[in-house]
C-alpha cells in the first residue's frame, strides 16, 4: 500500500516504485444497505455496529485513522470491534455481526453479501 511504500522510500529501502494498481478505503455495508449508511458521519450513529481495523496492525486501519483525523478517538471509542486485518472485518460484515466497516475497495468483491 501507499503508506508502506512511502515509509520504505524514506528509509532508503526502495529505489524505484512502479505502481500497478491502486486501492482505497471505502465504507462497506451489508448487501442492500439495510441501515441506509450514506457517508462518513453515519459511522458515528448510535444505531450502527461499526468495525475498523487496528491502525497499529493493518494498513487500512492506518488509512482510516488518517482520513478520520481529529475524530479518530471518537470513532475508536464507538466501534463495536477493532480487528487486526481487513479480511476479518469483511468476514464479520459478511456474517452480519456488524453493520458497517472500513475496508479496501479491492476487498469488498471477495465477500458475499457486502457492498460499498
């Protein structure tokens, strides 16, 4: 991911970068969007079970924390669960254990019953 590539570049571990694809964080929901999640502010709704990735363990968690900015502590305190991998978040969403999660756009099509 871009954050890891930039860190490697700063450390002098990478001489050249050749981007092959790009992924970005999305708000994923259960198919049909039964809770009518429309945007970022909905993640703070009391009626939603929201999950995010741990920014200390997962790149999508780092990207989520950066996107949320000053509201990270508020979101982290509200989430139902914080997982170490994006795959675990997608699985929880697919099983219906949560209502929304921040995933990579490339992760969503790999799981049945979810959309972004």
